[in-house]
C-alpha cells in the first residue's frame, strides 16, 4: 500500500491533468513537491491551464497511458480524472465515443497499475439520478448516458485488483470550471443574459474545487484509515436552489457595479435533473472537511472573470 506523509516525494500520474479539476490538482501536487506526470489528449482540457507548470511536470499528449508506464516505471498514485465531460448525446456514435473514453479509457489505465499503486477515480453524482441528500449506498439510477458510463467505470475499478478510492463529485465550481455557477458569474461580468432552468427551482450541492483537490490529495491517507470503505460522496452538504444562487451572486454583482440579466425558463435540457444533493461519510475520518463557503467561491469567480478568465461553455455547446 502507498504510505502518505505531507511533502513526501511520490510518483504521481494525473490523467486529464489539463482539465478543470485536473489542473488545480496538478498545481497542488507540484506545490507539495511530488514528481508529477500529466497525460491528456486535450480534447476538453487546455494546455494553458498548466503552461505555467511545464518546467516542473512532464506532459504526454496522449490518452494511451500504456506507453507511459514502461518508460516511467510504476506510479505510487494514479489520479484518473480524464473523461469525456457531461453532454447530451444525440446518437449512438456519440454514445460509443462517450463509452470508449469513460469506460474503456478507465480500463486501459487501470490494467497498467500494479497492486502497489493507489488508483483514485473521480466519479459523479450524476450516476444517482434525481434525489436529495443521497448517501453513498443510494440506488444507482443514472439520468444520462454520461452517468451510466461513470457507473460502469466504477464497476471496472471495484472488480479489479488495484487499491482504489472513488469520489462521487457534486457540482464542482471554481476558476476554469464548466458548471452553471461559472456560467452565471461570467455572464454577469460580461453583461450577457443567462437562462435559469426549471424556473430557478433546480437544487444542487455546490463544492469549491479547492476543497475537492484537498480530498484528492489526502486520498492515500484515507486509503489507510478507511480500509473498509472505498467510495465517498464529495459535496458541502449545502443545498441551494438556482434562485438562491442568483440572489447571492446578485448581491456581489451589485457591490461591483454589475446588473444581472437572468431569465427564468420553465424547461430544462434532456438529462438535466431538478434535484441533486449529497450526504457524505468522508468527514468522519477526520482527514478532510470542506472549508470554502459559497460566498468565497462566488467572489473567487468574480475575481477570475474580471481578470479575463476563460469563458465557460454555454449549455448548447456542451
């Protein structure tokens, strides 16, 4: 098993390391002076996200990790974040591509790991489907094909022979992110109208990307202390509706001299669940707890987009 001590030099592979969460994780790992290798096909991630780290990380422009292991030897930890992001699939070809990326890609990485490699996987609350305060033992009822691929990828991991930790993420928000709070703040800063689905009644569990990274970083310690549990929800246990989110963002916007151009619409896109919030047992192990408030997260987004941060995708472009 991998041992963990803050500041120890571990050999770490991060797949999807140029993406939203991946790039924040790579920054944190470099700060802790670990030996970091990033593998990414840059289909959704951006090299600009980690360009400031290119002197301290190795980057492979590929999605085939089997070529990395013989060259680099074994890794102490593999963080598998690479995945085709959530999207509304329109045909069987797109579903096949989604399956190949999220399931076959997971298998291809996992089979290269030794029994001494800790495999850390980021899954999604989307695999639960609709529901509030969902625990880790809640039924798996994916609301989209994306959620289905995450559920199958989990099965691939749990049936393997490699030690693993799986985090099922809530709505992760922060600089370089893709979710609605990112889109909302970007639209406010750039004075662009934004639509609020389900007449603002959509409820989510929003967690700051910095808190997610902290959980990922302590995964080796969790692997040791939570020997009987391998799967954890990751959220703030903080339920908030779309209307409440807009209200909080509007308060900050007014302080900064912005108008909020928000239109409530009664409909929502296919596969978009109205309610998705989590309960987690992670905090009982005393290795992690969320520390960033929603207000802090939103103010960080305002700062980021005021400095010209990358525009998050519109719903139509996902």
